[in-house]
């Protein structure tokens, strides 16, 4: 095991002209895995065993944020790996697990414990994001259980596509789910993600039946997800989930475009412009008409 520089990395704030997918006008620059000890198992079989046990996970980055990814000041951990291929993904470097860094769960929990005081003082906590965190359920289970033992609020940011990977026992350690509902129309969902919509719908209903608080996120992309009927289908579905306390309509942006090129990937939304304020309000009004709290 090799330990990196333990100095506290800076977190310069970058002022943005539009919200990130996360809902804030300001977001700290990610730390990568700076300050974390990384795992170097003796051989491949040892690594696979550690991953299966949840002792080690593939981590893309972590950052401290306020009013993003859940309430209060939060440590958001981005895990690598995702089964979806969203056309508008602003972190395509999280799609493949092999691009992440192996980090022991105990090392990450030790880092989380450093910020326990500020988290509890601000009503914040830990958010596990990605990629898709449920690609690594054993690791997520370890992080949730460890955070719960420290009395830290927990959230998972997920598409819900792998919701079946989140056991009822794990859900007992989850305070909030940030559920990305990327489309209300199955054909549009497949166009956006390359996958089926139904698992997300089923997962949302399961959460609501358990009484788990949900924040819904819907990314508004002109020419892709902005159709009136598509947005109406999302709003109609969300209105059936009684534990949804907040809906975020997130305007599409081009901040991840260069990453696609750097990874040698084809970016299909090169010419797509961010939605106009009028379009954003039209879609937000569709959710408000259902009695939902919308941002």
C-alpha cells in the first residue's frame, strides 16, 4: 500500500454561468484521489477478492461541496464504472471502472471522518456518486455502514438502473437517494442512455414504498429530452412517488465536451446549445403543475 501526500488539497471555487449536473452555480474543483492512500494488492486474484469483499473500490475522485449532491456541506465520492452511455455525460472518464484508482474503504472512511464536524454542523454528509455507484455494491455497502456508524447523513446519486443491487439492508443505511430520471419515454431513454427505462421506474417505486426520501434530477437537453410529452411523462411518474421532496431540472451544458475528445469518444451533442431560460421554466412549470417542489 502506497500513501500519497497527506497535505490538505485546496478547493478553489469556479463560478459558472449555468448549473452543473448537480444543481449548483458553484462547484469546487475535484481533488481526484489526492490525499488518499491507494491499494496495491500483490496480485490480480488478491485484488479481485478485495473488490468482491468491498474492502477496495475503484474511485474516480472526491470533493467537498455545499448545496450540491444533497443538503449541507458534503463529501461527494465519485466511483468509476457505469452501465449507461448518456449522450450528455459530463464525466465520460467515469464510465469504465479501470480508469479509477483502487482505494481501501477504510482509507476513504478515515477521510470522511475528518469532516464529520462540519457535516453535522451544516446538516450535510456523505454522497456516493459516479459513474454509477451501484456498479460496486459491496464497496458502497462498506461506505454506507461506516458513515452510519459515525452518525453521518448518507445519500446515493444513481440512475436507478442497477437499483436491484441495493439490498434492503443497504437501504436501511441510506437517508436520501438522488434519482436521475433521464426521460419519461422509453424510446427517448434508450436514445439518451443506451438502456431501458423500466428499472429506474421500478427502483423509484421501491424507494417510495420504503419511505426513503428522494430528490429527482432531470437533465434538460434541447432536441433530446425537451419534448413536452417526454417532460410530462417524467412529471407524471414523479408525482406518484410520495417521498419525492425536491425536483431539479438541470440545464444541459457543454462542460464535458473536451473529455470525450481526449478519450477518443464520439460526442454526438457537439452542436447542441444549452436550453433557453424560457424552456427551462416551461419544463419546471410542468413539474410544478403536479404540486412538486422544483429547482
